[in-house]
């Protein structure tokens, strides 16, 4: 992470800063000296960032991204805005389709120099998928309201405390037999800190990165089955991973209370990899880190005897 204080004293508003990606973006911005305003529905969830900031460098404000007046108040006086708001539940079109346009409009009218919008890699053909439709609508509204905005489309994220690895690690550690949905679907997991660094670089240099879209995918393409096999190997476990037929997976996704809804299943089935020829990490000057660089250490707590699981040889 860059240590130069390229944003020293400049107010950056981080919408959705209490989330998994938002917390890492906050760290990258604080390292550059930004005065950070965390805007979230539950800003107290981001209080763990306080020790990383100097006195007066970080501020927490309550903001409902689905309320335009609340958004406009949060954005007021910003040098730059980074939008990390995302969800698979609720009114997705309002939250991820309309609200980004409000943010971008308020930022432009307030004289902001940079706007970074975190979208997602979604299928080109996405009719009927509420999440994908909302994400693309959000991009369109941002671009219309703030033409020099930077749009980031991350793949599945992984990192400490969240993301795709933390989703699968607990059940793999707990159950000897597990179903695998979309076993042959291709994914390109991206390290969350790399995506956060990309957002910070876009804020710090809007003349270089503004008006462009970047698809931020990791250096390796895996199937969902391979991803879960690697997690299991990191835990020193050998569960039976059973690929499920698409029909069963689609039925499961329609059931209430399941960990995967129909929108998520639709995205997974269509693969989650960068488009050929798309700008990516390289265009931002970032060398993306592979999953295997971290997996061995991260999986230690999930092993049968934790850090005492290894036998010593004398």
C-alpha cells in the first residue's frame, strides 16, 4: 500500500464504509492522509478503523443510501466520493441503481474532483437478474451525472474477515459432505486490499483514471469446485464435495432463508471473470495477488487442532 500522503487534508466521503470492502478502502485512503468521512446506515460497525487515523482524520455519519436527502447531506463538501454500497436484499434498484446517481449528482454540484463507483462484474445478458440490472443502471446514472467518474467492477472478493473464502471455510470445516452449486462455473477471485488500493489510486489521480472502467479480477481463473477444494486443502481436510445439477441449484436458490438467492445463482452460473481486453489491475499499476499466497495461513484456525495440527520432525 502506498505510504505517500497524496490526499493529505482532503475530505473523502466513503459511502458504505462499514462493509467488508469499505473498511479496506478506508485504510488505503487514510494511508494517503485523506480526511475520511464514513457514511453508513450503521457507522458504528466501522469504529474499528479509529486507531488507524490521526486525531480528527476520521468522521462517522449516519446515512441511509436509499434516502436522497440523507445522501446529499453526507456528500456535502467532499473533495472526492467513493461508493461501496452493495446488497443482495431489499430494493436493489433504488439502492444500487438510483442512489449512485444521487451521490454523483451531489458530488458534482458540490465541486468534488473525483468520484469512484464500485460496481461488479455481471453478465452482459442479465435481463431478469435484479442485482445485475441494478448494478448496470447505477453505472449509467453515475456516468451521466459525473462523466469523469471511475467505475470499478470487482470479481468475487477474498480477504481476512470476509469474502468468498470466509463464506465457504466454516461449512467445509464443519461438514464431511457438502454440495457444490455451479461446480464448473468460473470465478477469478480478487484480493480485497488490491481492489481497495485501486479505488484509492483512482481518487488520488482522477486525471489519469477518471472516465474509465476497470474490471478487477485476480490473476487466476478457478471453477467453484476448485476453489472449495483449495480451501479444504488449506484446512488439511478431505470433505466429499458433491457437484449439484443446475436444476437442483436453481430450486435451492428459490427457497427462503437459503444462503444463495436466485440473483446470486444467476450470476454464478454465468461465470464471474473479466471480459477479454478489459482494463484491469495492470492499468491501475497494481500486481494482483493470488489466493494461494494467503490461504495456507488463513486456514490454520479451521484445522482440526488449529496451529497445533502440524507434526514436528526432529
